[in-house]
């Protein structure tokens, strides 16, 4: 039985700043994934401590 060695060649497009590109690392598929983060502000909720622990106090007392 002969063992098969598989070597993967690097899948990169960039050559780094020494080659005149804008990036300092090799460019791979992750660089081409377009991610967009969308966020919005959430209004703060003020919670009264008495209202928060009312069930606990009612069940177990203070």
C-alpha cells in the first residue's frame, strides 16, 4: 500500500507591499466576502428595583 501525500498549494492573490500592492498580507477568499454591519441605538430602559424583585420578595420575603 502506497501512502499518498497531498500538498495544497497556497491560494493567494497578493504579494504584499514589497510587490507594490496595498495590503501587507496575502489576499484570500475572506477578503472578497462583503460584510455589512447595521446597527441602531436602543433606548435605555430604567427598571425599578422594587418592580424587578417584586416576585422574589413576595415569595421569599426580604
